[in-house]
C-alpha cells in the first residue's frame, strides 16, 4: 500500500515539474526584452552602438501634471527608463542613485522613472507623496494602464532599459543597481567626446 502511494506521489510530482518547466519555457519565450547588445561589448570603434540594436518599443504614460507623454517624444537624446514601484524594496534602494545621476546628467540624458501604478498598491497620489517625502527631483511617470510595462516585459522589477539618441534599446538591467554600476551604464550612453 505504501509503495502504491509513493508511486502515485512520484508521478504527480513528475507531472507538476514537467508542467512547471513547460510553463516557464512558454512565458520566457513570450515575455522577452528587445534583443540588444551586451553592455559596452558590442560598441563599434567610433563610439556608436552596433547595428544589432533594437528599436525601442514606444509607449504612453502620464506625467506629474496628468499629461500623456510618449517615449518617442524623448528620442534625439539618450534615455534611461526605470520601471519601479513603492512596494518594491530593491526599487526603493536604487532610487537615490537615479536621483543623484539625474542631477548630474539630466541635461544630457532623459530619465524616465516609470512607476507601475496599478491603482491598488501604488496610486498616482501615493506615489506623488512618496517622491515628495524623499525629495527626489527626477521626473516620475505613471504607467496606469501598464502599457509601458507590457511593452518591455517588466514583470519583474526593478528593470532599467538604456536607449540611445536614435531610439534604439542598447541595453537592459534587471535588478537593483549600486551607483557605480548605474553610472557605468549611464556614461556608456554619452558620446565619446562628452558633448
């Protein structure tokens, strides 16, 4: 009797593992970021990113004044998109680094701090309060319909995407970054001559 129960449990376990693996494979294929070259490895000799860059998917979000803005409005200048939420501890841990680099490079690089505003855990009002209480100066955008998150497969956050001045996604980083790591990505977007 015990052998029969063990055999049934083993079969159930094998089916669950197989179903999990198939589900993971399906989701991993469905939700991927645009293919982009690895950080600083596929740069050509002239400082421009290689032709392997992928066009950054456009999206529309809401700014602090309630106006709709699109990612494509920012093309022409390098852009850093950070997907975050106030309930995400790793996100909150890296926000001061983004604020610091925004104050340093905000004239040369667009920073789009895109909050995943689901209306429950994060609302426009609660996020505005959070940003004000922490004294962050970077621009905050609200992804109330999760259009931006869906466009970039931001199902795990924080997620940061780096886009060149031509609107090509050139790199992405999943997880929280320390300031020196973030700085290296940000500086890789700048022209070699620093202009």
